[in-house]
C-alpha cells in the first residue's frame, strides 16, 4: 500500500474503485453499476398571467440537476464500500461527485481533441465560443454534458448540457460566425460563473457535484442476504 494525496470524492462505481483507506484504487472495491438512473433538470420559475391571457415569466432560483440512482440487489462486498462512502458524507453535510454512465463520453465516439474557450465567457451567458477544431477527431454533440476546467476559478463545478452547436457553415444570421477552427455552443443552464479565455472544456467523465437529499440512509436486507439500496442526490454548488 502506497501513500496517497487525496481521498476519493467520487461515488464508487466500476470505473472509480475505492480502497479500504478511502483512496482511489484501481485494484480496490468496485461499486456496482447502476440498475437505473432518473435524471431531472429543475428550473423554478414564476409566472404571472393577465386577464387578457398575457404571460410574464421569470426565473426565481438557479437551475439544478437532480439524480436518483437505483442499484440491483448487492452482496455485502458490493454494498459496504458505497454505504461507507455515503456515511462519511454525513447526509446533506458534505458534497461529493458522481459520474453518470450516459455522460461519461460524448455522443460522438470519435471525439478526441483538446477543446478550450476561445474568448472569456461572462456570467449569465447562454453560449460561448470554443477553439481547438479542425478536420477529424470528432465533435461535441447536442445533449453532451460538459464541465469547465478553469485555472482561474477552482470553485466552478457546474455541469452544463450542450443544446445547440453552431459552425462556420451553420450559424445565426447577424450573430457570431465561428471560424473553421471554432464552434459556438449554446448551453443549459446559463453560465453560472465567468470563465477566462483559453480554459479547458471537459467532455469526458463529466462530474456532477452533489449532496444527498436526505439525512436518512437506509437499506433493505433480504433473506437471500442481498442488499436493496437506492440513492437520491441533487446538485450543490460551491
């Protein structure tokens, strides 16, 4: 056993194994895969309607992702590393990260390139220009999830979903026309924190920073000695 620099802060799964010391360990205990995932985008809004039927709407709270994970029946060897990991987080007190299998890679299996922000991105923007494109090596697709790896702001942990992809040949009249080496990405939700130019756009193993939605953790143990367990999480920002 070697010394390590950090405890694993990602919910254990087959790609993120955990050792008995709490470290990331490729030969450690593998959390089982998820039996099912319920993924929700929650954007609270307020709507006023006049007598004539006119609607005025506004966002009243920031958007957040909500995740419900169900597991297949587990043996104790499979169950205990997950339960111990969550116990250490003390319910809603301590956040951690989760990687969802459907967002661990891009929809484009050929995507293999370094993508960065081409210009600074302002708080509240719903799109940004990305650099690092050319022929081959794939593309980000609508529906893909991303994080920003901003060396100027280590607290920017929000996960964003690509909703539109504008290129040099397909762009909005009167708007920004990306060059052949650029893409203009619309994202949901709007950008939560400013991002400097030249910062990384992370599209593999997108992380959701979450907390448990309840301070109560419970499981069912059947006569077959298999554990039944599910988990409810919601995004939590720094």
